[in-house]
C-alpha cells in the first residue's frame, strides 16, 4: 500500500527531478492592442467620402448618364484603341529599348559612349514633352519636307559642286506624308521616355553587386553576355516598379497628342464631343473614367510583375503577411478548424 502511494507521488525539484508539464494548457488570454485613432480616422474618411458621393450624384451638372453614353460612342472607342493604347505601347517600346541602351552607354568605360549617353539624357529630359510632340508633329515637316539619304554626308552638295549629273540619293523619305499622323507623336514621346528609362536602367544595373560581373568574367563570359544573362535579370527587380509608373504616366501623356491634328485619340475625341454638345464636364468625366480603368489594369499588371521579379530577395511585409495567412489556413485545415 505504501509502495503504491509513493509511486504516484511525482519527484520534487529538490530531488533533482522535473515537474510534469500539462499537455492540456489553457488558451492564452491575450488582450489585443486598441487602436481608437484608426476608428476615428475611418469615420472621418467615410463622412468625407459620403459627402463627395452625394455631391457627385445629386448635382445634375455632372450629367452622369450622358457621360456613360459618351464612353460608348464609336469615335471615343476608336480613339481609345487606335490612339491612346497604340501610342502608349509604341512609345514605351521605343522608350524601354532605347533607354536600356542609353543606360548601358552611361555606364560604359568608353568616354565617347558615356558622353553621348549623358548628352541624350540632358537634351530630352530638359525639353517638355508637349513641346517635343508639337515640334515633331508639325515642325519636322516644315523644316525637312523630305529626307534625301545619300551614300555619305554632303553627297548631293558635292555632286552639284563637281557638276555630276547622276543622282547620288539612295532613297527619299517624304516627311509630309507622315508628319500629321500618329507616328511622329509616338516617336517624340518614345524619345522623351528613353531619357527617363535610361536613368532607371542605370540605377537598376548599379544595384547589382560588382561581384556578379567579376564572377561572370571569371567564367569566361563576355561583358555583353554577362549583361544580358547575369546583370539585367537581377536588375529587373529594381527596374520594374519605376517602369510601371512610367507606363502609367505615358498612358496619361498620350492626351498631349491633342496638340497634333489627330482624329484618333481619346481626349481629342471627348473634347470634340464636348464642344459640339456644349457639355464639357460630362465628356471630361467620360475621359477620366477611361483613363482610370486603363491605369487600374496597368497597376494590377505591375503588382504581379513586381511579385515575379522580387522572388528570392527576402520576405517583405506583404510576403510575410501572405505567408502568415497561408499558415493559418493550413492549420485550420489540418486541425479540423479548432
């Protein structure tokens, strides 16, 4: 009897034993941190938002039904597709491709290439984009009605000086045939965008550790190959976010094409409708609505591109939050929802 009672007594800490730990510990009664300021800010923002919506809906001068009709007019849709979207894509293709080249030139050891890259960025960053669009769209056709391309500079003048009767022109480009179209506007905005993309690309390339290039050189890779295969893929993590912002800005800057005699452009079409119907504000609302829709789509694409190129560079706050949510969901599934 005494043996049984003594066996049931757990060893004490004085005797060198460890006290048993209960496996059925109760839940921790944690008190969440209160944030009354958040609720106050939420109420204030909700009141302001409700006041704005009330003013927007109850004011008949906005004429929302007419604005919705303008958004679906065929000229507006044509200007959206054939003008705004095409101009954005074309300008960004020119800007990104040329900007990367200029950015690499600015990082080159060749002083001539470095100076040319600096001169390009200095010129096109210093001139407003509206001035460039107007200059290319209307001024180029006046200054150069046609381009005569010869085998070498001053070939036509030299032929006339020597009395040669043969035409040394290889081909001729009639500028007036394309100066009033969308092409010159795309070229002007693309050249302007390339100056900004050059700085973005240069910053992205400089963010890659120099040891990456040294390791590529040790493996026998040429500088051009290591730039394409090693440096640029790692620099994309830094290049993508500002490039997305530049794309959104370019989408909005296509409204500057209104300075050209173009019929296919979103803002130009809505302005024409507003002038004809004398309903300026509803047509502006229609243009704003389309710009907001397109920029929202671009922001979604930018978000997923940033997630794709940001993998493997440590946990950001958003990634940590996603991982925590995923862990909780897995725990609920495995634990049967307890």
